[in-house]
């Protein structure tokens, strides 16, 4: 908060909006949230080539997860950009990212 220029005409309003007890619906009328979902993919594990059968299975799997996600009851002012990342083994990615995070924390 000390980085807000007190001479700026909107400084006081911004300081009030940044208070921890202020709800986000008071700050934003609309919100756009990117969501990255990774998961163990039956499609990825069942195929060894990027061919037509894989493409069909992949599309079906992605569409099924997308349909499940958009079926949630979200406020109309909320826009979600959904990124689905099917993996052979999600645990491997989680372990690598966890290792990188621990390295960065020790810098």
C-alpha cells in the first residue's frame, strides 16, 4: 500500500479496495479466471501414436471433462478460461514442480 502515490486522485479509493476485509465482489463487477486442470488421462495411457483413433478418443475425453466443468453453477459475472492438460502420470509433473519450488524457496 505504501507504493500508491498519495497525490494520485484515486489513491484513497484504491487503498480502501485493497484492504484484506474487502470482498472481491466489491472490487470487481466481473472477473475472468484462468483455470489449469491436469489429470491422469485414460486416453493418453491407452495410445502410443498420435493417429486418428487417438484424436477421436482425445476429443471425447476432453469434451467430457469440459462438459462436467461448465455444468457448474457459476455467477454470470464470472468467466472461466479452462485449460485441460491430460497427462500419462500427473504425479510426475507434481513431483517435478514441487522439486523446482523447493529449489526456488532456498535461493
